[in-house]
């Protein structure tokens, strides 16, 4: 059976961090990544065509650095939100998105790993 999707690459991986400033310094100054965009609690870094997002964990949150990843985001070559959502649901996969955001869909793989599909950028 031919897949209904064609993933073109990994858009970004998210790491939860305890100290956003410390983590930014490491990834930018030590590893040479560039800031793509950021806010007070998150920083999206670029390394070539791939990205790493640093999300500052809430105070007291248990960080599992090195043993867990929040989600892997996959960029789609083609497709629109409703068709992609319907295809996943038709395969019995439970999906959810972000409020008022028609660019991404979240779901889990058979082992429970969290994945995100990003609609093509126009």
C-alpha cells in the first residue's frame, strides 16, 4: 500500500529545559546554531534546514533530559489540514491540533511517541 503522505524531513525537535538562557548559550555559542524565532519561554534554533526548539519547563517540572523528547515535527510536502486530519482519523488514529492553528496536527505513533505533521508552507 502506498503511503498517503510524503514526509520531506524533520522540521524540529523539542527539548524541555530548566534554564532557557543557559540552554540558548550552549546551543548558540557552543554548537553554533542560529535563532530562528523566540519568545520569553521558548527559542527555535536553526541548524541547516533542521531545527531545535527549546521550551523552558515550568518551575518544579520533572525534566528527563536525554530520555524523552516532547515530540518530533515532520514537514509534509503536500496536503491540507482537513484532508490530512481525515486520513489519520480514517486510519483509527486520534488527532488533535492547536486552537486556531490550521498548520499542524498532533498524534501518537503505535508506541506512544508524540508526532506533529506540519502542513506545507506557502
